[in-house]
C-alpha cells in the first residue's frame, strides 16, 4: 500500500476527502487539497492531518489562530515553478526557488552562474573600498584606511592589545549577558512536547500559578515556571547539547544556560529543573517526565 493510498483511507475515516490527484503528490510535507464533510475546501499537510488538525475541529481553529498571530494574516502559498529551466516542475514553498537540491546544484555548477557570482562579489568589494574613508586606530592613533566598515584598528597586534584591556573584558561580558537576555525573550520556538507539558502543569497546579517563557528573572526566562512551588523548568531540546547549525554556537548556548540557572537559583531562590528532550512529539514521554517531575518535587519539599 502506497503512502498516498494510506492518506486517502485515513482521511475517509475522519470524514475528509482528498482532492489532490496522486500524480501531483510529491511528499508528505506538501499542502493537500481536502474537502471537509461540511463542504469546505482547504489546504493542509499530511503531517497536520494525522495530528488531527483538520477542518471542523478545535485544533484546526487553534492552529489557524496561531498562524495568524505569527504572520499577521493567513496566507496559503501559491504553486511555484522551479527556476531550473530544464526542470520547470511546480511545487509549494514560500521562499525556495528550486524544487530540489539537485536542481539547485545543477545551476550552481554552470559557468554562467560562477561568472555572475564572481562579478557581483568583485563589484561589492570595489564599492565598499571606494566608500570607506580613513579613520584613526583606537590603540596606536595612526590614521589608516580600513578594508571593511567594521574594522576599527590598523593591525592584528593592536586588536590583541585592545582585547587584553580590563575595559574591553567588562564590555564583552556585559554585552554577552545582554545578548543572552534578548535571545531568551525572543525565542519563540516551542516544541509540541513542551506545549503539552505546560498544559499538564496548568491542569495540575492551576493556570494562575503557572507561566511559560516569562522573562521575570532579570530578563531571563524559563520554559515553564510554577510560582506556587518556586520551580523553574527548562525544557532543553537537541540544540542545547549538539551543534545543529554552523550559525549556532553550542558553547554560547551552554554558557547562557549556566548563567540563567545561576541567577534563577542564587538570586531568586527558585529550584531549577532540566528536562532533556532529544526526540519527536511523544505524549507518553511527556507523561513520564511529568510524573518524574512530581516525584522530584516531593523530594525537594
């Protein structure tokens, strides 16, 4: 039985009908045209269908509300034609130009693409050099013309001498702490496991005693805070323990975690409880962690 057949059978069980033809089905992440039993036609991914996020359900309305809050308005993506002229396949995505990595790489390997990229890089370098004006080095006070707008010292020797100053170390420490607070407050990604865990806490302890992602510790926050028990819970995903992206610094993440724990426990007197979540959405795992947390809370008191 193919995946598409499973989708059709599953939708029939929940009174939904798939309108997307099998020929146009690419993978389980694409938007499918579905008709609800009430007659409304809408688009939804297979992943959301199996989670129960379908029309005429509370979860669908909550998901639409969540999307409207995140984007300001609900926009269903229109089909895009692959930028690779030899492909011209139609696919759904908000930002991508190519339907696959193969199409993207085939374009990047062409001589025309390499030549255009080289020319654009050279133009930017020339433009930046002509715009920059001579400045005075912070350390040795010698006038020089910087190669980039961010350069403020004439040589590596001056940069190293500046970084050894106590004034520089204090500024770096203060900026690092401020950056950690900003990162903690703007962090909007919450896993389904974390959301389900927070709901269980609200049910057990009462909504008035539980807050989520509240930066109430000098700008630092915790994923779930049970004020009644003075317990701050950190729901740590994989990026707290593994280097997932080049742009992410694992050392910085772990350093911020230590600073956060120190402020919450020493300054505010809250217990700091960490839950390590390295997997996907699993209600049984969350239920188990919630029971363990309750046992640990009994031991703390």
